[in-house]
C-alpha cells in the first residue's frame, strides 16, 4: 500500500516541477508567471490541472 502512494507522489512531484519550469519558460508577463506559480505551489494537483488547460503556453 505504501509503494502505490510513493509512486503517485513521485509522479505528482515530477508533474509539479514540469509545470513550474513550463510557466517560467512561457510568454506570460512577470506578474502572470508569479500568479501561476503560486497557484501551482499552493494547490499542487488542482493548480497543475488548471495550468494545463488555462495556463500560458511555452515560448518555444
């Protein structure tokens, strides 16, 4: 039972890091980036889902 939670936790952590890096690389303004990072940090899963569908796109 502990292994499943560890794998899910690791997956969520990787997605969280990916979201923060993508936000930092996006075309959003400085204030927009800070707001999105705060949302993702305060609400890890919900923030990631919101960012995924509504967040700024990467600058690449």
